C-alpha cells in the first residue's frame, strides 16, 4: 500500500509538471504536439476525470501508448467495446471514441477515433 501511495504521489507531481510545461508560453506549443489531456467519465464512479497523456496523431485517429499500464487504471474504462472521451488537440476539445487493447505482453494501446 505504501509503495502504491508513493507511486501515485510521483505520478501526481509528474502530471503537474507536464501540465505546467504544456501551459507555458515558452514550451507550450512544442509540448502540446506530444501531450494532450484526456477527459472522460468513469464507467463505475460516474465522476469526470482528466489526465495528461503522450499521444501520436494519424489523421482522424489518436494513438496513446500507456506507459506502465499495470500501475494505472484510467485506460481500463476503454476496454472491450470502448467508451467516449474528449481530448485537447490544436487548442480545442475534440470528442472521440476510445478502445484499449492489451497485446500478448504488458503493453496497452488506446486507439481514439475522433468524431
């Protein structure tokens, strides 16, 4: 439990720093090309969540490779048939449908089809 709390504290600090860089005048444009904010409503909790993630855009598709997926829970909302979400891209919110797939190993890829 203590290790999990320490890891979550690290993640929270990292996310805060990433968001500060993304919002900065000096680095914001460069960071925003690789970092977005995912907004979604939890399937079980009904609460709204936001988390910064690295992404790669290919036309109307956004790919998010989840780093250390076993230590994170957010992507599990998108397993199976997937679930709607919103991303901040090009300075505005865009909605889409995300599907999370785990490969045979421990990697998880979330594929977002933009509306």
